[in-house]
C-alpha cells in the first residue's frame, strides 16, 4: 500500500473447554490424575490447566495466517477431545454448562489461581465459564492502543455472533451470553478505557501496579486489550463457539476489522469514537438477545437487524478478507445468522424436549448431548 509497511497481522487463538462425565452429563469436579499429563505429553505448552479443574485451555502457536491458525485449532480441539475420551470424559465447547453447580467446583492449585481465588472470593468461585481469545499481531505499541479504542465498537457484534451460554445451574437465564454477566462481577472487566497513546495507557497501568493492586496488564480483563505477553491486540469478548467454524468466522472477521481500521489510519481517517455508555448498550443487547433483536447503529440512531449489520461489516472488510485470504471464513458468519448461535440452538433443543413431555433434567441432558456432539463436528474439514 504505497510503500507503507503493513503490520504482520499474525494470529493466535485460545479456547477454553469444559470436561464432562458422559453418563451423568455433569462437570467432572476432579478429573483423572493422568489427564493433564497425557494432554501435555501430546500438545506440550499449547495446553494448560484453567482456573477450575473441570476446565482446560488450548492455544495455537503464533500463526502467519488465519488459515494456519484454523488448521492448528482443529487439530488441538480434536486432540483434547481424543485424550479426554481415552480418560472416560467428553469435551464441551460452551461458555456455561447447562446444569452444573459452581459451588461444587474446585480451582486448580497454581499460585496465580490461588491468588485469584483469595483476592476475588465468591465471584472467582462462580467462574464456571469459558471463552475464546483471538490475538492479532500489531508490533507498533501506539497502533495497538489506537486500534483498541476503535475496535471496541465492534466487540458487541462479535459477542452476538458467538453466544453459547444461555443456561446457568439448570435454568434458562433469559440471556444468550450469561457468561458475560458472571465475568462482569470481576474488577477491570468490560469495555476498555480510551487512551490517546501507549504512554498514556502505560501510565494508568503503572498506577495500579505501583499501588500493589495488580502485577501486570494480564489482570486487565477487558473485552479487547493489549496482551501483556505478546505484541498483540487480544479480543476477549466472545463466548466460545460450540461449532469450530463459527469461532473461526468470529476470529476472521476480527482480524479483517483490524486491517480495515489500519487502512483508514493510513489515509488519515478513523472509525468514529463512541462513548462506552453507548457501546455498552450494544454490549448489553448482545448479552441479552444475541442476534435476535438487533444492535444500535449509532450513526442512524436506530436499532438495525443483526443480519443487516453483518452485511455492512462484510462489505467494509471485503478488501481485507481478500488480502488475508479468508473471505470464505468471514462469510461463514451468514450461516450462523441463518441457523442461530449455539445459545439459540440450546434453547430450541431444551424447549422442544420439554414440549415432548421430558422433565427439566432430561431436557438439559439432551442439550448437553447436543453440545458434546457439536464440539467435535467439522474438525476434519477445512471449511464446510
């Protein structure tokens, strides 16, 4: 682009899973002792224990393209499911378990998690939630801060596309992403603060570090943030998608949005900055309704159907999707709109089971069975 050096736009994706007993369909409070050893033997540093013992996290390596990340993510999810099955467990990719009790769970005995449990108390013990994080490489510090402030506008759109947590302790919460309601009980969550430079961000962060409140930026759990470990801008808003193709659509659109915002910057333009007060309204709508009731287009001052907003995003980023060779991954989001997110499907399956005369517990078991099957669906294909 006119001699301007383009950012690397490398990609890394992290996913968190729940471990389920296939017979009871409940979470496994204490997994078999050899499970993590077997996972680490198979996947090395790309798999880690999560806060709760009933969770496991995987992360791809630093990938040069979204396609490379997609291929690796399929392998990782498939391998974790395979190892879990060998230990008598099933893998569940959803941001909440339909019927699990949080107060039965045990956190992993690691220093970071012990400190988290001690400092946060009950809100930390309720964290029976899973998400997906997408890292995009932006080597320039000031560029990361600039694009963070603009990309925050789109985080509700990406959350709405990913929702997978409508149930909590056996009840339909009425929210498509109850995970976000649980997570928001923690400090330093939600939309990121607005900063004009990397230096300004660092000064604010240092106040918290110097006061002994946090160790580093990893304790800023915003919906999008500068990673404290890598020169990346990390998207944290989405629920984990039960179908892997849906998650890859979210990741690809985020990647293309960042490149689109960078293109605007190269021509001295930018996305209009809206207050967190306004973006927060869309964030709530995404949590509550997912895609069902639309989001606010602040330029128009009106609620717009989600399908229309998605088409606008796809058009805005078409040039970027072509440049990054991921147009098909982005356009797979239309499939999600057509059939619904995991949350939509879970509710439909539950309601259908109840209407058939099943008891609530049996209807929830049917949802769990569907989630287990969908978690490994499509892992052998590059894109369907």
